[in-house]
């Protein structure tokens, strides 16, 4: 009798204020699919960066830019635009880049941008359809709408990042690159968290615990350092581990001040990223142990991803930043964000 009453109240909670019947589990599956697309674009973004492809498309055409060059004249026109930026005049031009080589780097940047468009449509169109059918539960329209808006903002951030490398620089600003990457990871965490809440619709949404906030701060620092290392190509500062330059702490440039060194020096940032990783490892193991009695799967996922991530980080260094190892490192970083969101959400259900 009690179970029957609970079932009725849960069923009644699924109705969305006279506009139709809410479909929280369907919405959760949809958001998990979009989260998978975000992981994929983070992977392709890593390839784009590592192949130095990000500046190959020098114009931002959110709608008209969906089609690639369709004939040889179009390709030549795109190549001529690329020839005007410092990356070509100072690096690739003197190295003898031809049209065939340009097509290769153009491919990865074009794929990256198309995936961004796909993610935008994969969020916006179902969101509108679910809204019109009254399938979004009360309290979730604003949350999901904010995620849709964040995708649009991410597109603008992406162009803001690219624009930093078109006039005076031969690469993009590592600060803007970090904003672009961390926004994608924030979107990923938001999608997973919201999907997990929807799977438990009818119960109180999860909240961040004090432990989760502390671990998130540690993880954020590591992700930020990783983005700066990527933007400055600081992974190439050393191909030995654990020592750098034959010593534990490498020499780094402090002539322009400690703050400049902390935000610009590739040797210092590489060193900080490789050793802060173990602070993050310890913090994530703590939360994994804490969540184990509540959600064993989240604990296993978190332990596995952080362990693999540390190993991939070391292998990336030892391989001299071999592209596919480095790409795997970035992809597992995104999976680590998912695992953390899962674990933090499970803990937040107990508060």
C-alpha cells in the first residue's frame, strides 16, 4: 500500500503544470548523448591543437561557413587568406607549406567547427521540441536553456581564441585557449549533472558538498595548468620523468616577475602541472573512497580515470608529446570530469 502511494505521488510529479507530461528519463538520455558529443569535440579539439590546425580558417561564418571549399579556386582563396597571418609568414611559409599540406590542417579545424554546430543543434532543437510538447519538468527549463546558451557562448569564445592568433601572434593566446577548454568541460559537467538529476526526478536535486567543492577547486587548478601547458606547447619543455633538465625543479625565467613566470614560463608550468597532478590524484581518491558506499560505480570510474590520466600524462612527456598519446590524455581528462560529476552528484544526494 505504501509502495503504491509512493508510485502514485512520483507519477503525479511527472506532470508539468498543465502543458503536458514531463519525460525526465528521456531528457536524461538526450543530455547524456550530448555529453558524449562534447567528449568527442574535446578529443577533436586536442587533435586540432596538436596538429597546429586551429588558425587554418581565418574567418568566422557561423552559418555560411558550414560548407568546405568546393573546388580548386575556393581552396586557393582560403589558402591565400591563410598566407596573410603570422603563422604562415613566419613559420609554415618559410617551411615550404603547399596547398596539399594546408588542406590537411584545414580539415581538422573544419571538423572541429562542424562538431560545434552539431552540438548546438543537438541541444537547441530537442530543447524546443520538448518545451513545446510540455515534456520538460518544472524547474528544468531554465537549467537546460542555460546549457543551450552556453553552447552559443562557446562558439563565440572559440572565435575569440582564434582571433588572438591572426594578427600579431603565430599561435593563439593560451589564456583564451584555457577559457575555451574549461568552458567545454564546464558544459560537460553541467550536462551530466542535470541528466543525473533528471534520472532521479521527483526527488530533491543533488547539491555540492563541502568535500566536492574542495576537490573541484583542486581539479580546476590542474585543468587550468593543463590548458596553459597545451597553449604554450610546454609539454615539450621536457621529455624526461620525474626529473626535468636533470634536476627535480627546472630552471625557469623570473626576470619579468614571479607572476609572469607563473602564467607564462613553459618550464615552470610544465613542472607545476606534472606535480599538481598528484595533489589532484590524492583529492580524487579521497572523494572516490567517500562515495564508494553510496555509488560504487562512480567510485570505480573515478579511480580508473584518474589513474589512467596520470599514466597518460607521464607517457605524453616521455614520448615527446606523441600526438595520439597526448590526444588520449585530453580525452581521458574529459572523462575524468564526467566521473567527478557522477561522484559529486552521488555524494550530493545524501546532503
